[in-house]
C-alpha cells in the first residue's frame, strides 16, 4: 500500500516533495521499531518540520480517515511504533530544537526530536542534568520517552519521565493544538500530564516538552559487588532497602551478561562471578563516604565476595558504559535476542529469576539477565538465532511464560518499554473487563476515531497472541494463547 495520488499531492504541497516518502527503501526502513519480531510496512512516511505543517497533515489524514502514527528514533521495544492497518508514519525527527532554558524555574523546553542525552549535555556545565536516563539515551528521543514514560537506572531515586515533565504541547488526532501543564510544579486543575505521559502515542502527537532540570549531585560513589550466586546479589538489594537506604541506582548483571560485556567493552568485571551488582549513592559530599562504607558492609554481609569502588570518574564511566551498553554487547555471544520488561516485587527476585532460568532450559535457549534490581524491573534477554524459525518461536514462548510468571508473583507487564503490540493481549490477564473498558473510554475522548496509533495497548477483537492483520511476527507462525497456557499446565493439546 502507498499514498494515493491525491493524498500524496496534498502532502507534498504542505511539506515539500522531499519530505514525503513512500519508496520501497523508506517503507522497509520504517517497518518496525526496536522489537524486530513484529513488522509491517507503512503507507508512507511524512517529515513535518513545523507545528503548522504537522497540524495541516494531521487534519488532511483525519479528513480522509487514514490512520497515522508518530515516530521518533524507533528505539522502542514493544512494537509501539509499528504501523497497523497500513498507517502513515509521521516522523518527528525534525523537531529537535532546544527552545528555552529557564534557570529560575529550572526547566528546559525542547522539541520531541531532541535526543535524551543532549538535554543533559546542554545544561551540565551549569550544574544541572535531566534525570531519567534510559540505556538508549544516546539514541532515544524525548518525545518517545514521554510516550512510553521511560525510566532508566537512576530513576530508582529520581523517578521516571512523568516525574520530570512539567508541561507539553501536542496535536490531537483531529488537528487541534493544545497545551498542558506549565513551567512550574503545582499547576491547578486535573493532572492531564499524568494521563498523557505513558499513553504510548494514542492520545496526541507531542510537539514541545517542558522538562525539569535536576541539580548535579556534589558527589557520587559507585560500587561493584561481586557474587557467587544471583540469590546473594538479590539478598543485597533487599538488605539495602530494608535499612532505609535509597541508592541513586542498583543494577544487576548475571554471568552470561558479564561475559558479553567483557568481550565487547572490557570493563574489568570478573568472569568467574555469577552476578555483579552496581550500587551508586549520590548527594552531598558530607557523610556520603560513611553511607558508602555502610552499604559496602551490607553487601559483604549478604554475600558479596568483594566490593570494588570506582576510584575516579573514569572508572565510574567505565562501569556505567558496561551497564548501558549491555544489550548491544550480547551480539558478542548471540546473533539476536528478545528482551522482556516485566516488573515484580523486589522480594520475589530470587524466585522469579529461578523460574526464568528453568523456562529457558525447558525450551533449550539461554536467557541472560541484566535489570533494574532496585525497582524489580526485569530485562531478561532471550538469546536465539533469527535464521532458525524454531528458535524464534521458542523465544516468543519463553517471553510469554516470563510475563505469566511476573503476573503470578504480583507484578505487572511493563516497567518502561510499554505495552504496544507485544503485550496488548496480556492486558486482559492483568485487568478486569471493566477497567479495560474505562481505559478505552479515556482513549476515545482524545482519539474518538481511533486513527492515531491504532491496534496498540488493548486486546483486539479476533486477535490472540498473533498480531493484527497487516502485522506479522517475523519468521514464526501465529501462536494460540490457549495452547500455550495449556502447555504451561502440562496439559496435552
């Protein structure tokens, strides 16, 4: 499917011919996001450069009842940017202006196409930073962060995107341009920001974002606990929180991930360790070393054989590079991986990690673990060969069973990657019908024609675990959820 001649002509009149694309290379490039298991070509891709252009093309698509979807860097991992029903993609990469820095109110106003890390780089010399720091922060855009309510390692202490956005502007699906919030905390009225942030691009297309700036801490102490078992590393996490300490970050890598990052990045992690735990404390210089010594004792008491402390900023940067580039490092040991994003109570970490290992063994695939241990946000990496259809199908089954385990232990489906296509059918396992109806009623208020990013977040009629018409899980057949659930129970089907 491609643009009709009339629609294309109108889009070219609004944007200019160079900013309207439906050639085979572009359609192939935009067929998926970071979750490559799901692919579908768009009708075409539009590249507006101003709010006025965006409003005009949205009104045009709305008038012709053509579905559309906003997209940023495409780093999402739940299929949220995969076009359904041949949707038109509206690429927001040209909205990359830093509009204003308000030092009095400690805010920065940016376009949705600004890369996350660029915000901190813009203000760091003045003593500030933008706190949410997803591992993809070198590539992901702030607009996508708002859509998914992204987190990151340091959100354990500082909070996720919704805690750091004070205002935004967006274009509704009918082309109306609206403003929410403002440039300071405590704006009167209902919390519409909290409603829109994390709505996965189904309420509107964001055009401007007012972000809170956080003062840089006077000092940070980064420690690396080394363990002979994952269980003991998990016990350290519980021990620290039990003593009322809230680190800036607590991140865990298991033996498989350690091997991968050592091959790729050589941070100096011990290859004979079963797990390492990164713990970072930050704050005022006075007393921080005492806090670090206390945490070091807790780590050793709960099983750490050794605790290394970064001696300077270079060593600290090396540790954090290993953590933030761990997903990419997996390429050293596997041709592909499928990452999950379930969340569980911290107290359930040891049990669920054991279950994940058993699930992998049952299906004959390796599962590596690297995750936000402090808030129980798991990121199991299912290693498989994408050229082997059987392994691709197994990876999907393992992912489903991991989600089932998270729900069974009192957790939820996503901590930061979103629901998208990938987990939409599992929403019915987590929420009663009445709650899903209420959520969809809210979406319908913003998006009554369901033209903006359709087929996401909620179970679709006639669709089980397979994707909606027009989108296919790459290289594997549609999965029947009833068969999968029966298989979990050991029932022959």
